[in-house]
């Protein structure tokens, strides 16, 4: 377990932790996490995972930085407006920690490419802003046996659930997408920036603790957060035998695209999954 | 039988935060919320006594039904 002097110094506060130590830091350096969405959730997750020394971090986004993003997407700066989000995020992560490998992916994840994008990563963070992507990521991760963290935010509220093979998946709780037009978009409903920050960091914490094998993950528990009342509530769940992707009689055998941008910042063509 | 309904996030602003309902035996999650005026498409997930429950689950006296809207931003 060799570290350079620079690594020992950089990661000393991690290494000092009994539950991390040199062994844990080596696990982090040898691990890989894919963050899907370099937005409100992905920004804090990307910064903290790079800072912690997760050795390889993929960051997926096909969108460009807009002025209205900067209120919460803290990895992007004013000078980044119009730049590809994945490129902007990768630059900051490399500046923060040149010792980690950052792989920007400027692609829209669809049923046709998601399997190949996620396959080399140990853990996936869903930081997308729409239901079609969330269901696509869930299905691809469940079918591929990939642990992942689901996150969703709106206004002052957030929710997160972690999946590992055998635990309840996102679809065990939410069998189908909400009907089109019934959920306001982030652009319509608003989002307090810190809500994204808090929830994205909880997702990053799940990734770190999964890699380190410490503590208790948010598996079989949906964490619901209300930042108006600063209430955190864990709600118990379990694998649903009728779940179409992980239940006893599976009907979803490969990732599929959905035609319903329910919470995207832009009203794109209905058939597209807007990350 | 008596069932307490707790609404979360936007639902509690639009309807109420917590209310006790007197309902008939056999009342389900869906039928209680229907009769409360909360439309099917306005909520996304329901828990009974802190455990995930689907909309067809029958309620029992003393149950607490927690109701959440969809939260899908990022």
C-alpha cells in the first residue's frame, strides 16, 4: 500500500479516521464512480468525491452551462456559461485534485448506450433532473447488478435511496413514471440551491461508504428531506415481488427509453431523455 | 376506524399537514385519499406506519398513512 508523500498529506484527514485508514484510502484510490448529471446534485457529489480521492470519476452530461444553473450547480462558474457541463465539471475536479482520473462524457444516456457507459464503474450516482432518466438508470443498474444512489429534489424537498443487488430498487417504490404534466419541472417549480447541495452530498457519502464498506447505506430505506422544517425522515421499504425489473415475474429485461420529460429544465422533444 | 393521514412536501401546503379520518372497514389507501379530495396523480408514494404500501393496501384502525408527491429534479 504505497502512497506518495503528497498523497499522505492530502488524504491525512481521511487516513486518520479509524474506519478509513490507509486501507480505506487505497480502496478509494482504486475505485471508480460515475456521476450522471453535472447539475445540482452532481456538482457537490463530483467535488467531494474528487476531493476524497476516488481514483476514477466519470461525469456525464450533454448539456451546456446556463446562467440560471449557477444558483445551485456550484461546480460551474460564471465564466463557464455556454461550456459543456461535463467539460466544465471535469476541469474543476482536476484542479481540485490532479491525482484523480476524471472522464467527462458529453453524451445523452439512452437505452442504447447506458450499459456500455456504466459497465466499468463500481458505483453510480443518479443526479439527473427528469423521470425518464431516473427510470432508465434504475433499470440499467438493476439489470447490470450495479449499486447506485437515486436522488430527486424539488423546491425545498429531496429524496434519496441506495440500491445494491438484492435491495429494493427505485422501481419497487415507483412502479411507473408519474403521468405527463402532473409534476412541475424544476424550472417551473424552483429549487433552493442548498437543497441540491445537501442531497448531492448525501449521495456522495453513500458512494464513499459503499466503497469503504462502513456504516449503513440507505438501502431499503427512502430518505426524505424537508429543508423548510429541516426534517429528515427514513421510510422503510423492501424489494417488491411485483417489481417489473427486479421482481419475480420480470417484464423489463433490458433498458428502455421513456417518452416523458417530466422535470427537465427544457421542454425537449418527447422521445429524448434529457439529462 | 380511525386513520391519520400525513401529507408531505407540496401536498401539505396544498391540502393539510395532518388529519385524522373516520373511515369504514376495508378502506384502502387509494379510497381514503380519493375521498379526501387528493387526486391520484398528485401523489407518488405512500407509506403505512413508516413502511412502503401500495394504493390497494387495506388500512387498519390506528394506522398512519404518509403521502409523498413525486420529486424528480436534479
